[in-house]
C-alpha cells in the first residue's frame, strides 16, 4: 500500500519506526499517514473542498468530498472508519464574541474554562469550543477583505472518541457522514449541546441601572441574584435551606421561614426568565444555523 499511495500524495516525511515503514504527506489539504497496515487521514473536510472553513458545508458537499478523495487516492474512502467528528458553525454577530462569553454559564457534566479568545466546555470525549474566528484567522495569516470589521463566533462540538457510544450506533464510517438521518442527528446534537448551556441574564448591568443609587445592601443583593442565575435553578436556594435545617445547621423553623421569606422577596424583585439581548441574538443565530443545515440538501 505504501508504494501505491505514495504516488498520489505530497510526501512530507518517510522512514521506519517500530511498526515498520511509514509515509506522511498531504492530499487536498488533508494530512495523510500511510503505514504497512493501512492509511489514516485527518483535517477539515470543509477546508479540503473550499480552502477555508468559513464556507457553509452541507451534506451533499461531504459526499462530494469523499468522492474526490476516493478518486484522488484510488481507494474506497467512503468505507473509512471515522474516529473523530467536529461539526461547527460560524455565527455572524453584532458584537465581538468575547462580549457573549460572560452570559454563557455552566453546562451539566462539563467543565467550563477559558483561554485567551476561546470558551471551552469539556469532559472525557467531548469538547464544546466557542472562539473568535476573526482573531484565529488573523493569527494564521490574515482575513479576507470582506470580513474586515465583522464579528464571527465559531461554535464547535468536538467528538474526540468513542463515537459509537456517544452517538449510540454500531459503527461510524465515512458514508454515514452524508446519510440524511445521521447528518440530521449530528446537526441536532450540535444545537442541543448549545441549548444545554445555562444562559446568564444581564443582572450585573440592568439590575443596577434601574436604581437611582446603589448601597451596600443593593450590591450584595444584586450579586446574589447573579449567582442564582448562574446556577440556572433558583429553586436550589430553598432546597439548600431545607437541607441545612434537616441536618441541624438552622436551629429552628422560625429562622428557616425567615430565610425563605427573604430569598423569595429577593427573587420577586427580579424576573429571572428575562433574556438579555446578547443571548437572544446568539440563540437566534444557533436556531438559524440549525435550520439551514437541516433544510439544505
């Protein structure tokens, strides 16, 4: 296989290791690794076809890409075993992507963390990544003139392994990537992972702006409301009070009643269901991207 495939790729490296001979190279923008037992490839399918990953990339284009690879490498690439999938969408926004990150709160079972221009939600075999696409392109060598001044948030769902377990299928091969039902499942999963992120309202700004003056009590109450919104579950406060009473940390029923009354009075002064305009915009962009991919065949 090595000698045959080497004819069709741009060879970058070759040699011998513990597993025998190997060749590493590129074909149509994809990294190709060939050894005596088989071939592996990785990279962006969208870039392979469009030379960038800003373009919209639909199901039929996935099929066309594998047809192109099969023809170029003289192999049935549609039979390839897929070990990683990174569905993504570029969202054109009214503001810089970093302005939206503070209002994306916790996500159940994920660790939330950030680095430079990227917000991450990660667990064992899955990562949700939201980052400023313009900043990334500028670091990589520049941006097209038509994107100058644009705000582009890229949202990726990176499925890093154990795809059969994650997607509840017996196998994942290349041909499944352009199967209608499988493609729809991936798109819906991409959107649903975003929907599962707790959205934080604009309590830090709107709550205080409605006041003529702000004293220490107002400040403490405002940030208490912010913490409640970050939890995504206001009822957890009353549940915590009940638990503290049950284990004897709150000494009597009267004190428990007063605590609940204070909390409920605080909650009544703020509508925790209101969304700020940044989250409303982001939600709509996700909805539009989802509908676009589900209806473009």
